[in-house]
C-alpha cells in the first residue's frame, strides 16, 4: 500500500489503513518488488514523491493498482 507520507500524521494514517486492509507498506518494509501482486493507493498519493516512486515502480513492473478512499 502507498499513499501520502509527507508528515507524521499522513504516515500514521497510511499505517492505520494498511493495517485495516491487511496490507504492507511498500516503502516501510523494503519488500522485493517481484513479490508484489497489487499496489493499493490512498487518496492524495500523487502529491507525495515517495508514493509517486512506488506507483512508478509498480507501473514499470505491470503490477495492478487499485485506488482506495478511506
């Protein structure tokens, strides 16, 4: 899962959403991209450079992406 991570509050909300959905945070866990089966994006991801990097990597590897609104 990825999303806005610029502030401590955004990182907390992202971690909470990941826990709620049973997902891992791509940036926090150093997950091997080859093992990622889908990337879930929280609203506002496009304004965060770290989330944009996650989405760019997923796109390059043809990993399916899904937008979540929480």
